[in-house]
C-alpha cells in the first residue's frame, strides 16, 4: 500500500479529525506522517530487475565465501590450529558477510528517508495500525522477495559459520573436577628442596625459611610451600588445625602454601621482624603467628597450612594434603 493509498483508506490519519484535546485545533488537519506521493516500498534497484538479480547473485557469492571460510576455520582448527591463518579466514568471512549485508541494504531494501512531524500525543489505533502495516510492507522485500538470499544463502551460511564459532569451545579442555581441591601432597610425603634433597627438623635455623615440595613433585607449582622455623614463638591455630606444626627442641616449624590466596602469585618475601609473609605481586601480607591470616593487601583468605610430621631419621613429612583448597578462590568455597 502506497502512502497515497494510505491516505485514501485512512483519511482521518492524514486530514485529522482529532479533537482539540489532542493538540491540533478543531478542524485543523494534522501534518502528514508520510509526504503525499511517497512510495514507501521503493528501493534503488526496483526498476531494474536485471541488475537487482545480478546483485543478488553477487551477494550470494560473497556469503558463499563466508561459508567456505567457516568450513576452512573448522579444518584449520581440527588439524591443530594456526593463529595467522585463522585470523585471515575470520577477516575474509566477516568482510564478505559485511559487504554483502551492506550491498543488500543499500540496493535491495527500501532505503529512503521519511520525515515525519512529531505528534505530542498518543496516536489513534488506526494510525498505529497503519504504521504496523507500513513496517510490514518495508520488511517484505527482505523476507519474501529475497527468499533466495535469506533462505538459501544467509541461513545455511550462518549455520556453518555458527558451528565454526563453537569449535573453539573444545579448547577449554577437560573438566577440572576435584583437581582444583588437591595438590600433590600425600600422607608420608617427604619435604624436599628444589634440588630434591629431603630435609630434616634440624636443617632450618630459627627464623629461617625454605621453599619445599612433596618428594617427586618439585615441578608442580601448586604444591609449592614455605616452611619457617619460628623457634619458640606461640602460634595461634585455626579450629581443626591445632598441631599442624612440628616442635623439636628449640625449633618450631610451620609450613604454608606458597600460592597467594589473592591471585596465585608465589608468596616469596619474609619479614623476620614482624613474622610476616609478603606476596610481591600486590603486597598481601600474612601473619605467620596467626595462621597466616592476611593482615594487609587484597588477599582475603589465610594461606592454607600443611600438617607436618617427623619420619624416622628426623625427616619432615606431610601428614596429609592441605585440608582446604590452595590459591585464589576460583571455585566454591562456601564457609570461607
Ligand atoms: S597475587 Fe598475591 S597479593 Fe595479589
């Protein structure tokens, strides 16, 4: 329906029989919403069907390239991935898709401007119905007259490209399950230095500190721990963690995870005067004598403590894994 027909069928819209309470004076015609004689179904190539069809085929070809690039992405990803090639394929795919959409919108869809005068009040139901009708006519060239482009090209290509976009989900890897809750510490694991040497209760002098791993796992960063000899200083244990330290003569040995509970950096600085461990990344500071609870910085959880024991020969061993997850709180820690 053209604007002229619309005027014929909805004369009250164009001439206005609205009362004075609606903003126009009695008998004053409303300004037209659509200028007389304007055809709101017009598009640039409507009068040139041959060129319209050629353009349609060209757009289909562009979107076909997008589909081929989508398949190419799947193949490249499946065969091991190659970041540069994937980048070129993505560039070509999105480029062709975008150029095709641009050509379609500029040449095959109604694209001229309609200037309407703004009304101050809500329109009549007839006016609103006419607007809906006009919108439907505007969508028609896209959804029905261009069925070839929409149904036979855009939808399949979108499907292929959508599937290609889902493939990188496989890169997320296997589910971690309970792996995030455990380290390589096990009952009876000897504490060893980075060169694999097992340590005894007498190896660390008072106020000394050493980084240790479970024997056989010195390459496992999650299992790194620091052991500190606090001498005879009193320690405050958290509920359920009393007796995690080893006291032998003048030595008092406590061991904590080396993985910062803020963002996972290695806690590697030790202030012997204040008996504090400090993370160099954001300066979270943990009080060793108070269960390594954070006293400064962004960390909100204490460093987990390793329960220590002594094996024959005076070797220091772990009595179990940490009894709580180490590191930052990426997972559920209800009760913290
Ligand atoms: S990672 Fe340790 S303070 Fe941020």
